[in-house]
């Protein structure tokens, strides 16, 4: 290639929005006379650690509302919290290969979704949030790419576990669909659901087209009595009571997304998109350490108080009410280019999130408990941009496709709410870099992350493909990180493919963990068990010297396919997890005189990097066409190891193994019947508290199976129905509380039997 051509490609990599026309018109770029090799991103979609959820899959496994419900049926996926605390246990989020939700990067059309970062992170590493998997209704989704393991390293910070890329429907053709859905629970204490949405697209002119999505969803909250029989009576300072673990919180979704596409020419395509979503909760009584407490009479009978006898901020008086709301707004421009020398994908996006909620306890036993009816707001703004270029070429006699990319993230958090706690120390008890008076603390923090990466998909022989990669990131607060990767694929025979990979992935510390003015205060049992309260309680502060969390992810797998449609595979994965950020049982940074006459001592701890953890397991899949009309598919995950090496405790509450199986029968041209089941093996209970290290005694969660059946009926070419019975055999899985209440692994509910009906009219 001439030197000028190389310069133009370099210019395009750095300034894609300016260079598209120049690249299209350049006469100096030669067309390479080579065999075209797929880019690494396209090759990735066929790898062992990748699953594709299609529009058809959504029909076979209809979701109540959140797409996490179907994503959890993929190999390697569970729903968990970010630690084994069990806090907010019914707000579990997508967890890939046991690495935790914070290491699962959510994308919408390739662009990151970072709204959950607006919610403060508690001492155990949990956030009181539904996560970021519920900003797009299922009916607006064309497919979901689930990327696990070493291949995810190219996506940068937050993808150590993997990536969930939600791909919305394209405006390529004129169509409109209207869907109405309702779901009713057989348990009177569980919430029902109603959803209505419209997805419409059409050409506006020869070069312009549009797509608009409007969605409304309402999920009722569970009544706290849903878990009443699963909880023991306790006696404490407040008398004899039953502290009941909260059920599932409800949610009201309002989503509007509109996209205008401009096909500039055969080479350049531009998408201009704006979106607004509002997620308001329906409170279920949850907080970080307990749910609702009911008094018990002398005969052991639970007393349900009358509404007029409750305080305004009592959790029972707020059940079903809206206590928090998230507003998310995005504006983005995306460019796709198809050139003689290769292709490109570039975007710039502005994302704004307002996190408003009633006043709640910030620390100690009252963490997360509503204590005020005044709404407060935390604001998060993100500017993200990315450009990626794929260039086929021949080098050293090998056909290959090189990928060059650059990414930018700027995150700004304005939070005067979570910094409100005072330091319980006397005037001479100062801490370097920490403002003692909360009124003088800055409310705004920010960080910038810049990354560049290169990959090369090299066809060494007709059967062997090698993909080396290297990514470099620079974080304005936590410093630099280098992420090398190497993936390989060998077509051992026409039916057998062997694939493997190794990569170093990372996650930058979040803005709460880095902020020295983010203060957490607790007394008594809240202090680490080896450093008990000295009279003035314990503080935990953000740490500006934190390092990136890193992991070395390895996998190897084999897959078999044949012409009859059989597809079977198994993959072994092993992640060495280093520098995970926590607040566990380590010596304090400072011991200072407290306010109580200067005699009590205050111990000051900081977030720190946990030296080492390890995760390993097996994933498998089987797709078997039984007949021309019957198809059977199964996948499984076995967690061989998930352990914090410094404590011996599990990293998260994940079953020892899971099995997801589905049989579909195309009974007639109009009717498809589907039977599916998810079996979850025994879940090990932690034996020590994440917060304090104190010993807990709790039972493991026993294995259980959820079975579903549904029918998809096409009345005609326009009208279709979906009728489903979820949890057909009414398996009862109840929450007993959090880890702190000795519930161990019994910290969440599975919904009991429910009946779903949806109708879609398309024209």
C-alpha cells in the first residue's frame, strides 16, 4: 500500500467523523487481492464462549420484563449480587462465570450502559439497584450477544467477566408491532405484571429511515408476608419479633427511543439516536441488612399492624410506593463505513442519569433503611466515544484482518448525599486528604479513561486461526493497565473445532471507592471482627490509591457439529482474580481519638485490593434435532472453584452447577409448543460475614428446578399469541434474609407459579 494510503487510514482511525469522505474518494488506496479473513469481532461470534439470543428465543422463553430472565439461561450465567453478602438479594443482576455483576459490561448497540454507577456502593460492595439490563423492552430487541472469557478483554474496563450486547431492531423495512402482555401470580403475596409497547419503523425518503420504540411496564411489589413462613422468631433489644426478608421489588418502566438513519451513500451510514427511560420502583421493604419486622405475641403469633399505627417512614407503610426513581437520557451518533480496504464502526454518546430516592441510612445497621420522606438526587454524566477499524491484508504470506480501535470514557458524579456523614473524631484527629466537615466536602468527582487496542486475526493455515491482541488503558486516577490476549481456533476435522484463549482483563475502581471523602461509619458489630469497636466506632473511607482489579482469564474448549444439525461442546475456564477491591478484615489505616471526651478511639479503614481469588468451571452445550419438527437444546455450567484466597470464602452466591434445557415442537404451521426447565444445584453458604468477618451459621441452599411451558400461536400473518405457565410445578424458593441475618445462601426468592399471556399485532 502506498505511504499516502497508510496515512489516510491512520487519519481515519483518529478522526473517523471527519475522514469518511476522504477515504471514500481516495484513489490511492489499493484493493488487496487476498482471501478475506473475518475480523476478530466476527470470528468472536462463532467462538466457544459466545451465545446469541435471538428474537425467536424471546418467544420460546417470554420474559416478565427484565432481559436478565432469559440471559441467565445461557451457559456460564447466573444472577447474583456483587458479593456473598446477600444484601438486596432480590435485586440480583447478571453474573458471568462468577465474576460478579460489576464485571459484566452491558452494551446497547455496542455502546456502554453505565447508569448503575450513579448508585452508591455499600461496604460489602453491593448497590441498591436493579442494574442496567432493563433499559430496552424485549419486543424491541433483535438479538443479544453474550460474550464470555478471554475474548471480552478487548472491551476494556468492566468486562472481566464478559459482555452483554443488546442489539435493537433495525429500521431497514417498514413495519409496526403492538404488544400487550399480562402476567398473574398464583401466590396472592407476589406481584403481578402488565406491559404494553409499540415498535415502529419506516423509510422517510430514499436515504432516510426511522425507528421508534415506546414502552410501558408495571410490575407490582411483593407483599413482605411472601416470606413470612421462611423466617424464624428472634428476640433482641426491641423485643420478640419476626424480621422478614423482603420479597421482589416492583418497577414501573417508561421507555422512549427514537433513531433516524441516514444512508449517505453505499459506503457511509449514520445513526442519530435519542432515548429517555424512567424506572420507578415499587418498594418491597428491603434494606441492606433486614426487611420488615413484625411483632409477635406471647403465643408466638405474628401481629400485622394496622396502617394507621405505622410511622410514615416505617417500611410497612411504604410497601408498593415509589421510593426511588432513575431517569436515563442518551444522545448518540454512530457511523458505519464499508470501504474497499475494510470497514469501520464509530460512535460518540452522551449519557445522563438522575438517581432520586427518599432519604436512607448511609451506614451501620441502618444502611439502606428509609429515614426521610424527602427525595434526594445523585447525578451521573458519561461521555463515551469509540472508533474501530477492520482492515484485511496479507502479511508474511498469511491472510489476516487487523483491527485497530480507540475508546474514551469521561465519568462525572455529582453526589452531595452519600458524603453527608461526619468523621467521629476530635479536632486533632485529622486524616490527610479527607475533609472532616461534610459541609465542606466537594460533591463532584470525575475520572477519565482512554484506551487503544489492536488485534490481528491471522489465518496461519486453512484450519488454524490465531488472534493476538493488545489493549492499553490510562485511567486519570488509577493509572495505566496493559491487557494482552491470545485466542486460537483449530478446525481439527470437518466436524470438530478446538478453541482456546488467554487474556488479562481489568476493571477500574469506581468513583465511590476512589473518593477519600466517601465516609462509611459503623459501631459495635459493624467493625471488623479482629479489630472490634474501641468505643468510637469504625470508619471506612474511599481510597485514592486503589489499583485496578485484574484477572487472567483462560479457557479451552472443543465443539462438534454435523450436517444433521447436532451441535455439542464443552469448555473449561479458569480465572485468576487479583486486586479485587473490598473492605474486609484488615488492620486500620489510622486509630484516632474520638469525640466522646477524647477518650474513645476511632478506627479508620479504607477500601483495599484483595490479593488473590480464583474462579474455575466447565460450560457445555448440546443442540439435538430429534425430528424435523422437534428440537432439544441443553446447556450446563459447573463451578469448580470460586474462592477468595485470603478468607477461603465464596466470591458470590452461585450454585455449584446449573442446567438449562428446552424442547420445542412445531406442532402445526401455526402452533409451537415449548417445554423448558432450569435446574440449580446446591448453593454453598458463606461461613463468615463479608462485612466484619464474624462467623455465621446457616444452611446451604438446596437444589431446585423451575419448569415452564408455553405455546406460541400465529392466528394469521398479523396476529400472534403467547401463553405461558412459569414454574409449572410451583417450586417454592424463599428468602430468609441476608448473610448478616444468618440466612447464608438463602437470600433470594424465585417466583411461584404464574400465568403469562401476550398478544402481538404486526402490520
